[in-house]
C-alpha cells in the first residue's frame, strides 16, 4: 500500500493548475454520477516559482436526489453540465444517457452482501463533521477527555481508518494507536460504543496481513477475547432477569419495559461481538495466533454464540468455526460442545450466506464418525434431503449425506425421506451425459440397503438404470445395480428379465471393471426358478469361467467374481455336472493352491465345493480330487464308505510329518534296532502302516506296553486337527 505523498498533506502550499480528463460513470448503488479527473498540482518555492509538478487522480460524486419518473432528463442533464465545471459541454448527450440509465436501473431485491472480511456498517458511525487526516492530533487529544468525547475522537479516527490510503500514515502515529489501545484496555466496560469503535479501528488494520504484527503488539486479540467472554456472561444475566420478570405476572409492565431495554442493549452487544470476532478471524490467519485462541477456549465461545438470532453475527461465527474445524483438536472441541445440534437449528434458512457457510462447516465435520452420529440424532437427514431441491446448495448437501450413508446404521433412514426419489430424478436427468461422482457414489451407498433398494426399483427405476448401464457401459451405474441385486425378496426377481443382457456382457472386448460388475450382479441372482443351465449354454459361459480361473489370467477381483458365479450356478445339479465335465474343479484346486494365503478366495472356493457335493454327479469327482485339500466332511452324510476314506485321508494329511519320519527310519541302515519288534519282525512290512494300532500310542503308555487296553481304530474317532511331534513315536490329537 503506497503511503500518502506529503505533497498532498498541506493544501495551503499548493497552486492548483490544469484539470485533465473528466470521464463519466454511474454510482453502483446510489442515484449519482461519478466524474473521474486528473489534477495537476505544483508546489511553490520561496520566491513563488514552481518547484515540483505533481498529478493526482480524483473523483467527484454528483448525487441526484431529485431524479424520479417525473424528471425532465434533458433539463437535468443541462443543469449538471452547467454547475459542474469538470464536465465539458460536449458531453451533454453522454450525461443524458447516464441519467436515463440511472432512472431505469432495476433495484436489486437482494440485500447488500458482506463477506466475513468486509464488516458491514452499523449504528454509531454518523458524524456531523468530516474526518481529516491533518487533525489526527486533535482527535487523539479527545481520547483523554470524558467518555462522550472519547467516543467522538475514536469515531473520527475510525472514519480515517476505513480509508485504506490512511492506514500507513496512522500506523506511523504511535501516539494515536497507543492511546486507542490504552483507552480500550481501561474503559471498555464503561461504554459499549467506545469499545466497538476502537476495536473497529484495529479491525481495519487487521484486514491486511502486513499490519497483523502491529495489532498483536498492542495485545488487541487477547483483549477482544476477554471482552467477548464478558459480553456472553452479561447476555446470560439478561436472559435470567427477563425470565424471572416474565414468570411474575404482577410486574408485567416492568417486564415489557425491561424487554425493550434488553433489545436495545442486545443490538449494541451484537455489533461489538461482530467487530471483535471479525478482528480475531483476521488474526487467525497465523496458525500460532490461532493456537493461542484455542488455548483460551475460542471454540467453546463460538459455539455458545450460535444461540444468537442475528444472521450477520451467525455468518461470522460459523465462518470462524469452519476455519477452525480443519484441525483435529478443534473438531474434538466441537464434538464435546454439541456444535452440530446448534447448527441443525440454522437449517434451512433464508439467508443464503449463512446457509452455505453452515453446510460447509457440516461437511468438514461429517468426516468424523461420532459427529455424523450427532448429525443423525439432530435430524439432519430429512433437512438436508429437502435442501437437495436447491441447486445452489445441492452439491454440499449431497456430500454430507454421502458421508452419513457410509455408516450402515443410518442407511435405512433415507428410505423414509424424499431423498431417493430426488436422486433418481437427478440420475435420469443426466441422460447419456456423465454423472457427478458425488451423485452416483451416494446412490451406490444407498443401494446397499434392502429398503432403499426397493424404493430405487419403484416404477421404472430398475429398468432405467439397466438401460443406462448397458447402453453406456457405465461401471458405476452397474455397481449400483449390483448392490440392488444382492437383496433377497421382490427386488431380486425383477432381474430375471435382464439375465441374458448381463450374461452377454462377458465378452473379451469389454472393460474388465465393467465385466466384474455384470458378473457380480449375475452371481447375486440366487433365484430357484432361474434356468442357469440354459444361460450357460446359450451364452457359452463355461469356457469363459474356466479360462478366467487360471492364476494371472485376469485381475484378482475378476477371478474372485468368477468363483462366486460358479458357486451360484452350482446350486443347479445339471450346471454342477457341466462344471465337473469341463475340468473346472481341477482349475479351482490349482487356484486354491495359488491363493491359499487369501482368505476370501479360500472361503469362496470351499463354498463352491460345498455346493457341488450335494449333487451325485459331482460328489465323486470332488472327493477324489480334493480330499486332502478341503474339509469335505459333509460327504460322510451321503456315503459311509467315502466317509471312511475321507477320515483316512485326513489322518494321513494331518500326520504327514510323523508318517514321513517313520518311513525314513524304516528305510535306514541295516541293523537299526528300532526297525524291528520284539518278535524280530520289521515294523515296516508290506502292509499299511495305519493298520499298526500299537503305533498310535507312546511306548510308555499302558495300552502300548502290555496290551491290557485295546486301542480303538482311528476310523472310530471324530478326527479333528492333529499335530505331530517328530521327537517321539506318537500321534497327538489337538
């Protein structure tokens, strides 16, 4: 910011010369013309000779209070040109045109907006004289007088400070700033007007980052914190006093009188709070200063202020909270003070800035699980759902609702609002154009709930989704459809008409992520009446499924969906037989060996075997190929012989280390004493070692030493996990 040149400070040293320019414009808000011109000024030397030539850009405002529908535009234009020498007579037509524009300019219905940094003017700034930077010393002297004179002096200085061109010059006047800080520190309790005016002066400095150091130097921020805390306590006292008088019917007139007084005090107090909080918000640009504010419980103070009704004050408070909410500690403070509950009462509101700022704060807070719960308890789901109709706030509302929908506990609540019908309309209005990621992501979350899925499918909902998903090959739309298909009940039966369309999407030319969603949708269709054998044959799906089972043939996500799809069709006996003949069972075993560290793969493959074992056509193949790999004890229920074989093989599998040890010893050097029994016969003869019951017990056990207790055969055990210890010749059952 350029400092005011000293050549313009003392006007009595100037000779004003030629005036150049004289361009015309209209005032943006008033019925007035603005004349822009350039003034050449010359400083006179001691002998009256010109020393330095200077130029200054100036403007003159011509207010036209008499301009109305009955005004003669031509006559008024001539009068303006005649009385204002800055306007050349040749510009008369231009003046007429501007006057006509001013007369017909439409008045905006919206009130003037002020961003948090542009503090709106308030009562108490009016003066009967114009402030002059040359009289700053006189204004400072007023600060040493009584309260009314102090208010007057501070107000005159404020008028100077509101012009940014004066700030650097005021800043260099340490006497003025020091006097203002001293008066504020000593007298702020005596006059709200005085405190408000002085804080406003420092607010003007705080609007520029380069002046923050000077404001901090006078400790204005800490003083503002104390003032705000004091005013909030006063507010509580006023409320208590009013409630007491309202409860006493005998002093009704006294209550009315007190209430009128309270309203006047409240207006002035809220002006003070606005300017003080504005100043703190500006200073909070420095995170170190913001940390100091937090240590003084700024969050608690702001949340308490949310109870007020003044919308401009609320915009400021919510903006401040939004800035603070990006830090974890401040967010936790807001959770402790139940800020969400107080914010909920602000929705919906007619004040556009307040509504937008509140939604942005809620969006910041919605990343926290606990605060999302508070939002639901405060009834924000129906409120935010109703705001989806407002295009200017739709994006924010949708993002907040999306975060809430992440939690399964809250998904079902959306079914009892008008949220889902609005979302479906937005989806269909997109036509074939790309959808907003927030919109479709929100819909995908909601579709994961059964009741929501039913609402989505109402009317032609599913039909329209399938049409868009299949025509545009839209992965996200298909993901939403897949979520809908997972729910049992009437919604699942609606997919019968689309089985063929979905099966046809498994071509090699389709994108893999798209095929995953189509295949996942098919895998969800566990419908008894669906003829899967016909689907597999008509769309030649068996070779596709088998090829995708090879490890590395595709991404793991697609391979996993293929396994799940095989499990779904295996409920049908004829389909299971087709799978067995095609060699899919062997492919599944290879995949199981390759993915044995992945619990999801293991679980799904075992489930496929579990389903296939119910069918005679596949049971023998499965047991033969998978005995030693999977716990297929279900087969025991169908065939005793196979049950015994499974138990035997399971015994071999679990005790493979022990058996290997015995085999190695039996094949050792000749003459080893442990190779032979007491009768001289070798332990390892041509028979099966598992027939030797005496090997099932340790040498030191009673049954193994004297044979007094006959060992039960292993086939009578309910075999569980078995562990073997190579250090002794014994088998151990865990």
